[in-house]
């Protein structure tokens, strides 16, 4: 039994026609065989990846399932409006852990995208989606499964409501106040 922290081989988002919206394949340098343990083929070229994604989509395009074993990979997936989101792993990985990680990632993205987890929303907020993914999975290692914590680390900082806008009038008022106080101190002496 090969024990390793590397549990996720790829993260995919495919649209309703099976076209790639986002794909991130993990191949850690320190453990080249940790991803699939030799049980499944390596998807090294873009052509192989696209062919695999097309076949995977054809098996999962209908809603109803959430885990499938396809072409030597364990695929945990979830439908969301017009996209399907996947985690791919070797067949020996823990399905519950993968499902929990995927659900927390989707929940965090839904929080940040205001429940607009669709193709257009993903493409318009690709930075947020990738930051969520990076907070959840790092080089194939699941880091966090708490959606609220992921969303809080990714969320954009809100501008301070007490922010002072400095313009020409503000500077003139400050200059006049300093001038008056200096004049008042001089008169007191």
C-alpha cells in the first residue's frame, strides 16, 4: 500500500457540451507515481486530456450520480446549472474525502460568487475560482474542507467605510485650520 498525501490527480470544470472551462492536472515532482500508483494512464498531452475529458463528460452528462470509475480514474463530480465540476483521483483514494473536499470547494465558490456557479460566472471570476481551488487543494493534497474558512481566506477585502477622500477642498480646509491655530498660538504668546 502506497501511503501518500497526494490524493487528487486533476480538477476539471466542463460545460454542458463537454468543452473544457477550466482544467488543472496535478503531477507532483517529488512523487511522480503517487497520483495513480501505476493503476491508470498518465494524461500528459493536451490531446490525451481532451479525449479523456470528452469521454468522461459523455458518461457523466446526465444528472443523478456523483462518483464514477472511468478509464482508471475515480471521478467525483457535481452538476451546477450549465457546468459539471470534477475531482479526479486514483481508484484507491477515499471517495468520502474527495466528495467532502469537492462539496466544500463548491460551497465556498457559491458563497463568493453569490450562488452564480455557472459557466459565465466562473469565467468572469476565474481569479476567485482558482484561489478557492488553491486554498482547498495544493499540488494534489487536500488542505481544507471547511467552506466558510476557504471563502473567508479568498474573499476580497471590502473598502473601509470610514475612508477619507482627499481632494483639493479637504487640503485647503486643513491648511486653513493649521493657519488659524498657528495664528492663535502666536497671539497667545
